[in-house]
């Protein structure tokens, strides 16, 4: 492969290329619907099941904390928020795909509300004031983002973000992106449940003692 193949393309060209590739793919090959649960099968909110899509740096540490929250049923790491169809891990670097490393969380809203998931957990486990960075990890793939799956989640996300900002718990400006969820691309198997497979492995996430 020539060196040019590794250079980021202008976003407009990447969008056109992605659209062309998408048109050529068979139905269902371009990634799960934004509200689908890990492995597919559940969209949006069902009785006892709701989906949240969250990004806040390296997805290894995010998943390890999210899976332990009471009311969380399933977690899966993957890529979303960009323009490249069927991205690989390498494609998320140097803004080649626009995707963020993210975690799709399926939770029981009767046990854990979406607002509490964001305010009591998400905004405590990562620093939302460092644009495109968590700890030593730098790049757009490490941005802070909430990808909402319906209008209720959008409104809740905006309200919680404003409330956390006003609380002064983070001294800087919260830069968390709030965007509509797009196609979800499951990450490679070796990324799934990484810190369960490799206890003591790398993470830059911890719960702040609020």
C-alpha cells in the first residue's frame, strides 16, 4: 500500500466515498441501527431495556466502569459518529474516519435512569473538559460525546450537561458533544471486555469522588 493511503482525506471526499461504499453493500452490512442492542435485536426503548451510546476516551476503561453499574444489562465497545463505513481500529486514528471510540450500554430504566447514568456515572468517569483527549490519549476518537437515540434522550443529555457545568464540579468548560446516534460498528473481538481479559491493563478512567 502506498504512503498516500494512510493520509487523512478531506472530509467531503470521505463522505462521498462512504456514500458510494454504502450503496454497494448488501442490506445490514453497514453497521447496526443506532438504537440496536449489542448483537442486534433491540431498538430504542423497550420494556426494561434502554440503549445509551457514550464516548469518553479509550473504550477499554469506559466499558470496565459502565458494566459494573447497577441496572446495566449489557455493554459493547465500538465505533460511531464518523463517516467511514465499516471502520477498523486503525481507521479511527488521525481523523481518518471521524468515529469516536464508544460504548453501547443496554440498561434497565426501572433500575437506572438515563439522567442518573449520565450525571452520576458518565460525567464522573472521564474528564469532559479536555477536547479530543483523555489523559495521554489524544485524537478525535477520544472525544467526549453522548449519542442520543431519541428526543427524550437528547433533552435529558442537554439538561444534565448544563446541570453538571453549573455545579462547578468540573472547573473548565464541558466540551461533550451531544449528537444523534448514527450507525454503530462493533469493535474487534480483542477490544471487547479488554480489562476483564487483561486485569491491570491500561486505563485512564476512574470515578471522581463527588
